[in-house]
């Protein structure tokens, strides 16, 4: 019996999974989540319990410019205004009166938010779930939001700022790199929702070559995943930025991250959990190991489609996937990339007010190189591609859609690329 099948059967039967085995398995996690520690509407341990019960292997709580550390009290009126009149009652029922720490009474009652170190002990005790300390570094520049998630961070980092969007990104990347160097811990800093406020262009993202990760799907309905008539979609931004990097900057491409960006729970609000996640290939449930696998691009993103295998043979120049089927569902895989002979010219696109908002590129950039139906799609590289990635689209409707007629998908990382300072992946 295959290791992956054994893993699945153990999870389904409620058994603890031994991730110290030599073979790697796919670990499911979300690395963009908000709680009462910032602008979420639920207690962090309630949120983490939901993810654990839904079969996730790891979760990063990434509140804005704060870690779940220290002492923070919230008035019950504020908790109820966000989470509903019964939010504290549900909290007590789930964790017991002894767990819920309060002070004051009646209208002046306050509840202390438990820290990550306090509540992770119970969630992690069976070895089947991991909490990774994280932060959303929420910055601004040129009047727009510049948000970046630091996964496996050890200490809070205040937004550094900058005169331009690019400078703000680069400054925050340097701050995170310094902490990683000082602590000896791998930290992933990914750019969040580039189309939120249409803040970050493909050209910005390409230019800041220290950045290696960008959200290519975000479950928040207000972050303009599809763009509009004047702005590229986030997937197109990904392709444009990677094309510029590889063709003009001799820089490695960006890896694509899928996240929930969840703020709202228990049926309230629009930014809900369970919409998108990453699947990281690893051999143990450890924050450093998972972060390292992400840094190596050994993961894919999903909004419902599960891949049992993603492989790229650099010698044979072949990208192959194996899709786990669902009954009555069909799958179509598009292999997307930009050829070295592509038309890379662009022109300004202006808004109705005359402001330059984006550049328009030819259809050669991020083109569909092949479409394959079925469960075992394969793409043979021809040698003239700057990179190739795959997106699998199923006929299964998304369980909680934010896009028109949305179905479940999966996105792999770009392969087949090379730059002068690194070997071909």
C-alpha cells in the first residue's frame, strides 16, 4: 500500500500520523488567517480547532502587525459586536469556564485573549497538527496598502515603510531577512493580494527580486482576484512578473500561494475559512521543515483539487501530475508559460480619469501551451519556454465561492526555468 494511501487512511480513522518516516507526504495548511488579536471575529483557539477538525495539518495565525503574545483584554461588547451575542458563550462551551479568563462584570466584563504558547499545547499534543507563528506586516506606501505575510516569524516586525511600493516591499524583506539571520530560523515573506486596492503591479513585483512568493488566489471577496478592465488578474500578474524576471532581470520566478485570508467565522461576514490552501511536501510536522519546503517551491496551491503527485524531470524536461479523482467530476489541465520568442512589448492602460494604472501585454505572456484532459496530465517541454506551470480546473463547484461560476482548482509552481546563477529546476 502506498505511503500516501496509508496516510489518508490513518487520518480518516482518527489515528496519529507518524511524519518521521523517510517518504514525504502532502501536508495541508493555511498561512493567512486573522483572529480577535487584530481584525478577525473569533478567538484564535476556536479558529485553530476548526482548521484541525477539517483535516488541516498546520495553520499560521497572521494578525496585522502583532503576534499572539503578551496580555490583551477585550471588552465583551466589542467581542459581541464582531462575533455575535453568543460568541463568548460558544467559547466557554468549547473550552470550559476554567479556560476563559475574565475581569470586571456585566457591561464592563473583559476577556483576556489566550496567547499562542498557551493554546497551541492542547492543539498540538497528539502530534497531528502544528501551529506556526506568523504576522501580516501591514504597510502602506504611495497611498496604497502593501501587506506581506511572514511565516515562521519569531518576533514581531513593525512595518518599515518606504517612499514607493517597491521600496516598502524591499525594506520589509530586509527586516525579515535580518531576523532570519539573527535567529537562525527560516522565514517566508509572501506578498499578499496584489490587487487589494490595486496596490502592487506586475512590474513592481518583478522588480523586487528578493521577493519569491505571491498570493495567486486569496479567499477574501474584496481583493479583486480577477482584476477588472483596467487591471490584470492576480494569475496574470504572476505570469507577467515571472516573464519579466526571467527574460529581462535574470532573476528567479515567484512561487504562487493560495490562502484563505479568513477574518469571519461562525456564519458571520464574507471572508470565511476553507477557501484555499497550500499543500507542502514534507516528512515531518515541523515549522522549520515546512518553511524550508515552501522556500524550495516544493508545494502547490489548491481551492479544492488534490494532486497526489507533482513531478518535474529536469533531464527529460517533463512536467507530470496525478490528480486524485472525485466521483462524477472531470478535470482539465492547462499548461501555462511564456516562450522565449514571445512578444514582450507592453503599452500603458489608463483609467477613465487618465491615470496610468497598469500595462497591457500580449497574449504570448502567460499563454496556454497545451490543454490535457484526465487524471494524468503531462507536458513535454520544447526547450523554448521561459517557464511552465500547470493549473488544474475541475467541474466540481467550489464549496464556498467568491468568483462567478467558480469551480475547484489547483496551481503548481513554475518549472523548467533557469538563470545564470542557478541550475535549472
